[in-house]
C-alpha cells in the first residue's frame, strides 16, 4: 500500500556559469537540509540531446500529496533556480526556495492547474 503513495520524480538544475569539473548538490525537506550530490548526464546522453550539456539531475522517491522545498549548493553557495519553469517561494523571513509539489495521483501535477 505504501508503494502506491510514493512517486519517483526527477529534478534538474543547470547552474549559471557552469565550469567543467564543478559539482552541484541539492538540499531540502527530503534530505533534512543536508546537501546531497547530483549527477550529470553521461557524455552519450549529452550527445543525443545537447540540452543535457552542463545539466545536473537527481531522481527521488517522494510521498505524494506534499510540497517539498529545496535549494541547490553550487560553488560553495546556496542557489535558488529562477528559471521560469521552476517554482519559487519566499518565506515571511525573506528566504527563497524552489519547491516541488508531488500530486496525490499519478496523472496530474500542480503545473496542470496553472
């Protein structure tokens, strides 16, 4: 039954001014705000889709029906992705975070309603 409540999601991040050999990390509600390394696409994947060049990603298994806040760590700084395709929220304390809402069903996401 628990398996039906979990959804695999992928989060991608293309850092500004990417430099070869750099590492990107993600931290958020799902890592207890401890930075975790993200992966880069392989050379073969990048050759098949040039959009993947310099793009980091991570696949996560998250419980459906929740909003998860997160930030990236890149070049020793915490970063919020302001790409128009990502969701950004700001707390009443002025702290910016990206967020991801995992829909309660498998077929629709919050983006379907925007």
